[in-house]
């Protein structure tokens, strides 16, 4: 019998997704209402021994009602006075339950609405869509209406749920490889709400960039740029009071990140002059202000200045209250987080343009090695570490690059379950993670040092040791292939000239230049891993002997004196390259002191090399002390939490 009942429960488990659970609770606002609450077992309800007299007078109380179904929940509804059946239907059931039911039904769990998922030629599909989107599915209509209402009312948690959960589900069901309904078809549904339509167009074009085959066209790139102009003009046009708009931090980050990405995509599209008709080239030339680099930088700097985020970060780093200097706009969550994310956007833009000093300078008030109240969006934290680590590497600050990459890769290992779902942001995070492992491998070859054992384990599992072995023995092609795969897609700030030859690839021009700069640095250090491997074997070593070792395999015309002269140059290069500026303290990532990162040191005295092993044995006591202090700090914070 229990087995039969268990099978029946399992068979009907899927049906529970279509059941709504509601409840209301009465909260007493007085000190004591005289009630005694006891637990009664079956059969004890009417026993006189369990009947207790209680105070029956009125007390101040409030009734709170709510409903949930599967992965959705309603807002909490406060009910005043006595709740009878008529009031429940009029004030609860009709305005709340039916709205949530329609909204939930629209996500496709139990709906039976038909919608023709047209597919095929992307150019013919636009004509199809103009006809088909006049009949938007009812569930999509209800979603858009509810989405607009939530944004108008500022229901931030519900907006976050709709943005992060509902919108991707509808996209997967109806618009996986095709655009969402056009704005002209949606406008009537949302009463031509200008703010919502701007936000909707941002999602509309973002989906086109990410999913739609054969898109975006040049006109769609232009329209997306103009929509971003409308959005940022709406946010920045008021100088006295901030606008009444609240959006989740995740959406704000992805908005800024997508803005920079579309600028990057357009710059690459514009530089690819092959396969473009003369009409397209003429159109691009006549619209050279669209996605202009100065316009993008101006928008990001305007958001930073309006939010006063730099001053807030400076005060926050010194232990003060950021709100004391934030002003009216900086205290508004929308402006504050847009300002912070714009700093990360500036970091990315400067990195794409090859200005690594300026890239790190824009973050000078952000303590990169510490978590703060602003670093709670994982994608933002990962993107920041990727570009900061790459900038450090190109500035030959390998210790700081290794520290930055190791820290964020450990974070990704601990939170990797957050990035399993299929979204364009998670796809980007997974790719950036693989790129950072490549960059970390390059840095460890050029500047060997100890890293966390779990990172070493991943490097072994992903066969990075084979790549590192090839790089250690001077295989320049391996350096170049790893760099080209892991580096950002660099941009040229200026478009190709109007009379550019059609067979020249301007897209790869910036990447080739940065690769050449990196490879020049690598060539200077080509012999250092081999010299290091010999020096590790000796405490004293004649210069001539090491020159002989280094000259093995050379041609028959090799000369010892020339070999010793070349060796001295390589040894001086070893001394120079192993000294790096390393960050020690302060809020600026550009600060630091010169430190030697080599595990061995040497000096030359009368043609004799004297080697000293400077590698210090692991001190496990310091490790356990740090863990104990961290545990005590965590325990202290838990005791401070009031439940």
C-alpha cells in the first residue's frame, strides 16, 4: 500500500506546478493579546482539558496575505478590517490571484495557445515577423503588461524575478532564433509608456545581437545606438532631482556591459571593409558619429560624474559614510550603481584601445583585492578582474596579474554553479574564465611563483602544463597562440579611411599591433627559463661553463668569448625582468614597490657566478593564524546579526 501511494504521488508531482498556495496571517501589534497557543494532537481538539479561556477584546492587528506557485510569488497584501468572502473576491482574488495566474500561465507551463515558430531564411523572416507579430501570444502580452506595471510601481524584487527568470524562459519558448515583437506592436499594450518602451528596445536589440541569425543589420546597429542615447538622455536630463526609476543591479550592469559590447561590435563591423557594398560603405561614412568612441566615453564619464561615485569610493575606502558626499543623485541606487558600472565600462574601453595605464587609473579608488558593497554582481567582478589582470600583464607587472587572476579563478571555482544556465552573460563568463587560465599560464612561465593548489590542479586537468612546457623552452608560436586566444578584441579608435583598399583587413590591425608588442617582450625573455634551470643546479658556476651549456647545439662557428658576452646580456636581462612593481597597499592599483620575484638570486665576481636560493620554505603557522583570524571575524559578524 505505501508503495502504491508513493507511485501515485510521483505520477501527479508535475501537476503541483499548476497549484497555487495562499495564506494569510494576523500579526498582533500590541504587547499581549491574552492568547495561549498550544499544540493539539488528533482527537484532542474538543477535550475540556485543552480549552483555555482567553481575552476576547479587540487589539490592534494587521492581516498580511500572499500566494506562491512553483517559482513565482505575489506581492504581500495588507488587509485592513475583517476579511469576509465578498471582500476576498473583490480585493484579493480578482486583482491579485487572477493577475498572477495569467502571468504564470503565460510562461508556458500549462498554456495551450498556438504560436507558429517560423524559421528559415533570416532575410525573409523579417517580412514574416511584420505580419505575425500583430498576433502576439496572449501569454507574452500579459507578461509585457505585468512587466510594465512592475517597473511603473517600482517593485524591484518582482522586476528582478521577471528580468532574470521570466524573460529568458519566454525567449527560449517563443523567440529563440527570432526577434521579440517590434516596438510598434508592443506600444499599444503598455499605453505608449515611453520609459518602458526604451527599456524594452534595449532588451529587444540585445536579443538580436545575441541570438538572431544574420543580425544585426547596419540599420539595427544604428537604431540600438539611438535607443541608448534616448535612455541615457532620460537618465541624465534632470539636474535637480533624480528620475523615479528603479532597476535591479544585475540589469544595470548588463545594460552598461551591453552598451560597451555593441560599441566594440560596431567598431569591428565598420573596420571589416571586405564584402561591403559601396552603398553600405557610403552609409557608414555618412554616419561616422554613430558609436563614436568619444560619444561612448562621454556617456560613461557623465554617469560617473552625476553619481559622484569616485568621491563615494574614496570616502568608503577611508572608512567613512559614502552617503555623506553622494548628493541627491549619488544616494539614488540607479545612479550610484550606474556610476560604479561605468567605471568598469571605462576600464574595458581603455583596455580595448590599448591604454593600460588609464584603464587601471579609472579604478584608483576601488580596492581590487577586497570585496565591497559594490561588488555583489558576479559578472561585473569577473569582468573587472579579467581586464585588470590583462592590463597588469601588458605593463609587465606579472605578480599583480597572477594575484588578480588567482583570486578571481578561486571565486569562480566556489560559485561555478551560478554560471551553468544558458545566458549570454554566462557564456561570456565561461569564455573569460578559460581566457584567464591561458593568461595565468603565460604569466607563470614569464614570472614563476607559487599559486593556490586548486588552481594548479585545474591547470593540470586542462592540460595547460603541456602549453607551459612548450613556452618554457622558447616556443614562440605557443606564446602567440595563447595570447591571441586570451586577449581582448582590440579596437582602433578611428574608422578606416573612405578610400581604404577593399582587400585590407582593418579588424586585425589593432590585434596584430598588440601581439607584436607582447611578442617583443617575450623574445627578450626567451632564454631566461633555460638560464633559471641551470642556475638552480649550482651554488657557484663559472661563466664560461654556463656559456658552454647555453651554446650546445649551436653551429660550428660558435665562439666562447662571443657566447660569454651574450650570456652576460641575458643575465642582466634576468636581473631586470625579475624585478617588478608589486602592489602592497593603498586604493590605487597603480601604486606599488619594486620587488624581486625570482626564487633565486646571483652575482658575478671574477668570471664566477655565485647563486643563492632565496626561496623561503612554507610557514604553515602563518597560514593557520590567518584562517583562525578569518574564522573569528566570521563568528563575530554572525553574533552581530539580529534575527
